[in-house]
């Protein structure tokens, strides 16, 4: 599956530990283009991949001499000059890896990587310490052992130095950070990159959608005049200690870029964010229908306002429905999908099923990623929305013909090309579930093509409005007075409180003058040491460690007995 399992625009192409590795002289081990586009009929010379000026070329959906499928395919998009990037999912169009063995889309991708076990993001074998007899580096060891040689990839392949793969030249980079010496020579390259990127990205950053001037040197948002951000759900936080005028002035200062980067979450509030832990089918249906009534701009013309559309990029060539989204039809390559009301509700039903199965989600990344569980647990195979899409059958036309289906790794010992990989990898990408031999690869080779609906396509529209928990809480309390064992009076109350970015002890006095420092909104309880990836205690004082952020009373009322 070229898009799901491999990087179609890789700058460095090499076989990985999960590529089929053969010892026969006529079987090469040169990477995904030859090894994963398995010929439809191996004995037919017209169906074998062949070298060309552009490398190995093979049509994965037909014979090598037949390019009858849609000839011009757009997979990646660029940010618009008007409003830049608004959704975190747009980062999937960035090439975050130069290597051929990573997925083509990384951000929001949720399929289990073929280089990782079900219950982790890398094999313990890949992270183990090296010994001199294992080869120059861990990467060479993993590739070499696949062919039962010390430092070779397989038949007729020259030795590859992992330092060269990772760095320009033949030397690993070494840096000194404090007392720690860090080197890239033991870098683990075969791992579940999508899981790790999602885990580190989703809950630490967001796109403010704050507009820039034409030069791109200044932010031009003016909350005093009620001007909207590009994302209209993001609005001025009235509970911020900065007034609208102060924010405007801050944006115009020389350090406005830096200040706003770190502080925008302090004075911007996400209005009416949707809680991903919802188990309401009606709520999910409404949330997924957010673009209903919006005419999707196309390369030529616009789409219908009467159906919900999910697009891979800003201006797709056209829109396909579920019945026309097929590798053998042009609509399957256009870049956008529209769903009927019944299909949206079916998708919502399956999302709720997955939420009940996997939740509660403690973060957005927890919702996006697969579960690190046994390969017998289906939640380890893909994330929440990808699983719901699969159960809804929205990509059924991509799985109808045998020529569109992915091929599992050859395991026959009598074959000319037996699977010579290390046992840990063979047991990883091929596993048994209820006496069935399954592959980590998706069922369709066309997984992730422009007309194939993925989790990323869904989240592109709705991700900026999702939250794993809210900041507004309703508290009810009861009190009574008694005398000699008898209740004299009872009272019930209800309070609505909202958490603010500010700490309970927010004093920021100069300690050098004898004052006690409080904490600002940017201070955290824990922080990551970037040198060794360890967690350290943050800069919070004892008051704020115990009490945390400040709450504001937004609403209060006494309750009657009948309301309880």
C-alpha cells in the first residue's frame, strides 16, 4: 500500500526491516517501489516493474504496461496565502520524513506501522544496545540479519551505513547539552512515526488563525473592533487579564511574534468546542454535519450545499459519492468525498461505538492514535475515526476487485523469494487472530488515495473545534443544620465555574527585592528535558502545585427540593 505504508515522495529509498528480503540473485532488495508493488502475474514479463529514468515504475492497479487509471493525481496541498493553515491536520501535507519506509501522510495517520509491534511504537530489538559483532550500527544489524548476514541488506545489495542515512555524509552528529553528550549514531529509524508525531503534536500546539499583514511581519487582529480570527470559533477571552486594547498593542510590538506565539492561548477562547468523549449519536451527527450548507470550492466551480463534503485539499478537482469512489473511476481520484445524511449517521454510530470501546480519551492525541495493545485487540490496528470509517463501509468500492487488494508477504519456504526477515518482524506484520492469518497492511492498495476517505480527511474540517475536556463545570452542593439529631433546615445550591489560564497565586513579584514569586499562565507543573526526554518538575510554587489554575464563578442559584 504505497500511501499507507510508504512515503511516495521519499528522498532516501532503501529497504526497511519489513520489506521482503530474498537471497536469489534476481530478487532485489531496493525498497518499496519494487517489493511492495507485487506483480499481478509474476510470470508475465509485461507486469514486472522495470527501471526507467524516474526509477522503478509499476502501476499498482493494473498491468505495468497499462496506465488506464486516472493519470493525474494530486496528493499534497500547500497553505493558502490568504489564511495560511487553520487545522492541525493540514500539517499532513508537510514531508516530515525523507525516508521511504514511513507513511506518506504522518499527521492524523492512525494505522499501525509495519515497523512496530501492536503494543509499542518500536521493537525492543531495535532499541537494544549494539555489540561489535552485530555490524556497524543498529540499522545495518536489523537489515543484515534479515538476510542472515552480518551487515548486508540481502542479495546483490551494498552495505548501507545508517549514519549516512540519517545525516549528510558518513558521520553521526554529536551535540553537548549541559552535562549530557548526545549522538545520532544509535538513532532508531524503524518505528511508528505517526503515533509519536501525533502524541507530541496534538495537545501541545494549536493554530490561532490570527491574520497577518501583507508583508507577513505583523499580526493584524484587532479585538477592539470586533474583528474575527480566520477561525471564528476562536474569540477574545474576556477572562484574560489583558484587555482588548492591550492585546492589540502587544501584537504591534517588536516582540509581538514571540509573545503571541507563547501567549495566544491565554487570551483566545475556543467557543463551543465539541467533547470527543461524547456518546451521543445525535451530537456526533450534528458535529460531522458542520459543513452542511457550505458550497465546497472546486478547481472549477463549487460543490453542492446540500451534502456534507470532506476534502483532502482546498480545491479538489471534483467530488465523489460512495458509489463512484473507486480506483477504476475518475471520481476516485478527485480529492473530495460527499456523504449522505444516512451515511453520516452511520459513521456517527460507529464513532460512538469506538468511543465506548476506547474512551475516555484523556487528550486529542489519545483520540487520534491507535491503542498500544495486543495484536488480538482490534483497537491496536487503527485510530477511532479510521476504525469507524472501515466499519461504515464508506470505501467499499476500493476493495471490490482483486487487482485493487494488497498482497501479504510471501511466507512459503519453497518459494523463490521466501521471507528472510528477522522473526520479530515476520511475527509483527503477519499475525493470527481467531485462527486467521492477517496482515498489518490495509486491505486496499489504494488506501489513502485522493478518493479514499480517511481519518485525516474527516478531522481536517472538525479538528480545530474538538476538545477532550471542558473548562466549565457545574457544581451542586447540599447543606443542612440539625439540633438534637433533628434536621432544622436544608439548602441546595448550584454554581457554574470556569477555569482560567491564571494560577491561584498569580503574584509576579521580584524575588531579588524580597518578594515571593507567583506564577504566570505559561508556567507548567511538569516539563520535558529536551536533552534526555525525561520529565522534570516545573516552576510552580507550592500554592499553585496544590491548587492549580484559578476558577471564576460565572453563575449561582439556590435550588428547590423538586429540582434535585
